[in-house]
């Protein structure tokens, strides 16, 4: 999509409409004062990764551990925490 040149006055009067064009159509705007470009408005690059607020839903959709598997995992976690505590010279890795 070609860059659209708009005057500062035009941009100020129709700010919401221009921002919608940028957000929804991917339009790039060059803001001109006189014949000189003083600013550029462009869409923000998409954020990579997974949104943290959707993590619970993702985990709920995944495979579920059986009761014995959950107990085994809890035991493994306790053992690792104990070993880390001993390696650091304390039993509580989060202690200060």
C-alpha cells in the first residue's frame, strides 16, 4: 500500500479516521507541514509470542495428567527444589 501524504491540519481534524486506516488497513501516513514531511504514522509490527492472559485456556485444552502422573510430577518437583536448595546452601530457593 502506498504512503498517503496528509497535512497537519487535515490529520488533526480527522485523527480518528486516519488512525483507523493505519490500524485496520495497514496504511502508512506521512504528515506534512507545508511541503515538508514532519512525521510518519505506521502500523505497529505484530507482537510475537503467546498472550499470557490466554495461558489458562490453552493449558485447559491440552492433555490432562492422570492422578498418579500428577503425584509423580509433584514428587519430582519437590526433589528438584530440595537439590537446588542444597546446592545454594539453603532449603528455600526464594528465601532472602
